[in-house]
């Protein structure tokens, strides 16, 4: 999930409604990421390689169209996009393994730790003041994580669950780094180029890191290839195209709230399509994490 700071643009009510519909559709596309990875049932290195490689051709077309409009990317920005992509590759690899250990739904919720990490990175590197509301939510957030990991649920805790929880949280930290490097200093005019460069870098770094759990399988079988192709089209291309067109048209707090549909939809999809059955306390933990993420992402002030 990505929380993006954008400036809202005054629009007619109908166009705002359309933007909200696009944002919901984008969140729905991305929410299926973990389900597709689980259905493909391949190593993390293989899933990262194919999700990035198959997305590159359509992303290259978008970047080429930007280049034709003379919206060129500076060398410094290209390097920044590549660094962000490397962090995204770490996120992809760790999350792919976490999905196999804790399930598609729970792993998607835990990745939302990035909502809490981004403000910390801004404080450490930019000196941005940390809001008191953020500090107050930290104990609640970690309580939700503990419930989700099954720490207080008799019979729910296992080495795989704890290890998968750790990987999902580290994945969220890496994703927060990606958002921090890209967010706030990019431009919508070169969004296609940014996603192209970052996806290419993510494919290289993520495949290398994912090789810890098995090397890339270039012939995973037609069934697995089909799920990986669906992953590339739905999440890497279609999902972010929809969000890229909708988020700039919405107030930040509206966009952030709609994006939190992703973990909710991911849990529902995992239960319906994969037969995952989190315990009651784990579901309470998931709800706590999502609610805390919404509270952190929304801003109390409405000044324009």
C-alpha cells in the first residue's frame, strides 16, 4: 500500500466521484497482489523477476510517451528512482516470502507499518516534526501487530508465523524507504519514467535477494506464469495507473483512507480464494493495524 502526499485540485462533484471510483479500483487491483503470489506458488526470486519483467514493456511505452512530450528526466532523478527501486526490490522479496509463511491477508496488513515508518524517516533525514498524534499511536500499532502475529493467541503462534511477521514488517520498512525517496520530490509528468526505472531496479535487487529462498525459475509452468502475468498487469501496471490518475484529484486524507481498502480487500480475497482462516484475535489485530494506519495517514487540519 502507498500513502501519497498530493495537493487536492478543486473539481466538480462528478469528477471527484470518478476519482474516488478510480482510487477504489486501483486499491482493488493491488489488493490481489498477495493472492496471485500465493497462487503462483513459486520462489520469491521467481515472483519478483516475473512481476517486474512482464511489467516493463507497458511501462516502457508510458515512459516513451513522456519522452516524446519532452518531459525528460535528469540524471540525478534517474539515480534517485533507481535507489528507490532497489528498496522496492527488498520489499518485494521479503514480502513474497512472508506471504508464504503467514498468508496473503495478514502479510498485506503488516506491510502497512510503512505508514508509521515514513514520518520517522522524515524526522531523521529532513528534520520534520513528528506529530503528537503519531507518537500516541505507536503502542496501539504494536499491540495490533502482536495480535496479528498470534503472540497472545493460544495455539496460533508458530516459528513460521513469527518469522513471517518479522519479514512482513521489514518489508514495510523497505517500502517506507521507497516512498520516502520518491515521494514529495517527484512530478506527475515523469511518473511513467519513475515507475519504469524503479521497477527495473526492483527486479534486479529483488531477484538477487529473493534467491536466498531459491533461485529464479525461468520455466515455472504455464499455471504459475499465468498468475505472475496477472500480477504484473493488475498490480505493477493497471493498479498504479489508476492510482496515479486518481490520487492527485483527491484530498490527501480521502486518498489515504481509500487506499486502506487494500488490506481489507486482501484479507477478504485471501479468505474467499485461498481458504485462509485467521483467528478472531488475529482479525482484531488486523483491524487495529488498519485503523491506526488510517489515523496516522489522515490529517487533523483541513487548511488549504
